[in-house]
């Protein structure tokens, strides 16, 4: 089925993320798994002029939306909602903030993050726009130390529209049943990377299984260029994982799998209980040429 949806620039240019790393997670209660992106090297701007959100973003590039988190003081963890008169909303979350370093994630992709501290600012630019990053900080001061953050400004452009055909995808391995349903499961092996197949034959990405740590396994799902996780609604899970102690059989029901996550962008890392076999089901979309509307 072809459907036209708004998708961030990030997922339209997913190839730029090949080989990127990061960290994230989720829980078996259906909570959102953090999407990780490629960290970028900031540009330190000693001539940066602090001001309102729009004027600061104008110094970082050509952006439509700007949102400033001011009065930074140590623990700034928590969600912030950026809302605009045109109805556009972006939920931005600050994590692991200690007043000097912090991680961020957003429901709409970000083009630049300005981190002001001391007498200058670090500008972290994302091309394509990104959904998250880790370890952001302000520029070194004259003593060679990282000063405390004074404020942070997020800058981004509207999402582009694209057309996608949506498919069900499974990590490669034996079939649950020999006939009919083509769903597959994957035997666990430390460090294994297998293909993620959509529509049975299309390589939509890869699934990697980490070593067991404290009874847990980190599963990394990374999509190939031209593929997206189905939907950007943060309330709708699109990644379903079930662990098994013995090889499963019978038609699987992904909606009833133990671990459910919401993924956006092109990559997600989740932490689940260690198991001998895994069923990894993902709802994905493949970018296609939009049909002309009559």
C-alpha cells in the first residue's frame, strides 16, 4: 500500500548514517526506544551573539523553526514542547544533563543545536537533520576547560513529504512455520548481524545482537537508504521483539510480543532480556515515487 506522509529529511537521506553508532533503549512496557544518531564535531563561534531563538538560529543557518532553553542550571533533564502559531510542534527531551554535558532527542528532526557557555558558543550542525545526539557541550574557555552551559537553542526546518509503501519486516533466520506465513526468527549469537527482510525478499536493513550483559542483550536495528520506520507517531509502536528459550513454532502475533518500541529516523537500539532465539518484527516503509494526483 502506498501512502503519502511527512517524513524528516533524515530518513530521506538515510545513507548518510551508514555505520553510525550510539546508545539508546526501551522497556517491555511499550515505552519509546531512544533513537541514536551520528555525533558531529561542533564549530566554535567566538563571534556568536546571544539573543532570541530566531536571531541565534540565523547565525547557524537558514532555519524556519527556533526554540531556546534558557536559564540553564545543572539538571535540565526533561521534556520541552516547542509549539508554533502554524500548529507545528516538536517535543524535545534533554537527558543526562549535568550542567556541562547533555544528550538530546526530538520528535521532529533538528538541523542545528547551539550550546552557549562562557564567551562563545558551539554550533552542532546536522546534515541531514537528526533526531538525537549525545555528549553536547560548550566551547573550551581560556583555561582549556569546558564551562557550564548558559543556554541551548534548537534550530530546524519543516519536514519534507515523501511517498512510501509499507511492509512487514523480520530479522533473518528460520521460519516460524514451513508453509503460509513467511515470518522468521533468529537464533542468538553474540555479535551476530543479520539482514532485516521486508516483504520476504527486500533487504530493508540489519539487526545486530550484542553480548549478554547482566542478563540483557542490546539489539540494534539500522535501516538502509530509502527505508523508514513506519510512522512518526510517538504513541504507535513499530518494533516488536519476543525472546524464546526454545525454537518457536506456529504463526507469531507481533502485537502480543513482550517488548514493543517506537522508532523514528533510521536506527534504534533497545535492551531486552537475554534469550536463545528472537523474533524481531519491524513495520517499515520503502520510499517510492509519488503517483500524480488526479
